[in-house]
C-alpha cells in the first residue's frame, strides 16, 4: 500500500477516535428528578395517620397525572380531613377527570368539603354527566338539601333521581340495591314504594342491618313509634353484640328525647367497636348534651389518639375545651392542626 494512503487512513482513524471521545465526554443535561416510587404510599399513609405535613404531600400527589384511577380515588377519600382553598381546587378538578371512579371520589370529597348551601353549585353539573354511576353519585350527595339550596338544579335533580329509582327497580334480587331504593323513596315521602322495596330487601337478607335500620326510620316517619322500637328490640334480642344495632338503638332513643337511656346503648356500641369513629363521636356529643363535659372530652381524646387525622373530632374537642376555659389544651390542638394543615380555615379563628 502506498505510504500516502497509509497516512490518510491513520488520519481518518485519529479523527474518528477523537470524535468518539468528545461525544463520550460531552456534558449531558441531568435527567429530571422523578418522584420516589414510594411517594404515593407515603402520602396516603401520612394523610390517613394524621402525620405532620400530611396536607402538603396529599396535595402534591393529587396534582400528579400519572397515578392510576384507584390511587387517585384513595387520595380523594382522605382530602376532606385537610380542607383549604387548594383542597377545594383539587376536588373540583377531580370532577372533570376522565375516569368515572375518580369523579365519584371527588363528589364524595365535595360533599364533605363544601357547606350544603353551596354544594349544588359545584355538583349540580354532574347531574348531566355521561356516566350513569356519576349522575347517581351526585344525586346521593345532593339529597337532603332544601329546595332553596338546590336552586336551579331542582329539575335536573328530580330527573336524575327518577333514573336512579328506575335503575334500582331493575335489580330486585340485589338486597343492597333495594335498601338504597327504599331510602330514595323515603326521601320523597313515598312510604308505599319504600315499604315494597324494603320487603324485597328483607326477603333476600332478613338480617341485613341496613334494611332493619331503614325499616325503623320508615315506621317512625309514619308515626308508628312502638312498632319501630319493636323492630330494634327483636333484632337486638337475636344479636345483642351487634355494635351497629346498639348504636341504632341509641340514635332511636335520642330521636325520642331519651338521651339518658341512649348513653347505655351508645356506650355499648363503642365497647363492641372501639375503633368506630362515628360511634365514639356520637357518644361524645350525647355526653356533652347531657352536660357530662369531662366524659365527652375524654371520648374525643381517645378518638384522636386512635385517629389523629379525624378533623371533625379535633375541631369539636377544641370547642369543648374552649367552653371549659382549658386554653392551654386548645393551643396544643391548634398547633397540631397547623402542623397537619397550615391552611385549614379553622386556624383563622384562633383562640
């Protein structure tokens, strides 16, 4: 091979090697920092357990666009314990999510975040949602509001309610569907249709606690108070260790102005299910109504020890401590609330 050709080949190889080395040594921009894989689980755990900073990480996760629908729905379930303008903004954005599961979860959040008078303005448009289950979830969230609160959405609500009832009527072999249907009819004071739906439910599931509770309310609404009490008594005779039935008995006694007697049933329900927040909260309120303030405060303290994220219990305990002048305890709870959610509207009230 001529010497000139060897020089050319050597020069080309030198250029190629130099270029390769330069490419390998060039500055590469850093990859965008990804969220750690455990961030969703950590946020959910912090929110559920009421850990400091829970609101911030919960909001951050709800702003992600790469979460599976079931995960977004789980985050929305925690959101009502962390109210703020940002929480409301996130919940309203959830109403426009592509997934029906997420929209339904956002509806449930709005139901607890937004006061009744303003709720229809937020949820009313969902009564015309393309997805049937979303429309029905909006109906459930708006039932019980007075006509003035429903406002312009009264007509759409009635139309969606009729669709809801028709859909449930087509499920005569589903006890749960029939109980729900009975409650919808009960809301409209249609006692005949409600009784028919309940008969179907009880024929399918004679021991259904929800069916028995709805039957009690139906009899009460019709003025049949003794028969309603007998339904509860009969059910309790068969299942005296049912926390649900004990709590229902307590609620029945409260509705009939027998709070002193209700305490025994409510206390028994809490004893049977000590982790049930609703049962313990009801017991605390009843104790307070009977001017047993210390006992009411202890029940709420126990509830918060078990469920630090329970905002309703925290706010109520703050109010009870204010009433008795225990301002140091109030300051402690307010400080804890600020660590959980510094944008909580309740903090603006101060002492």
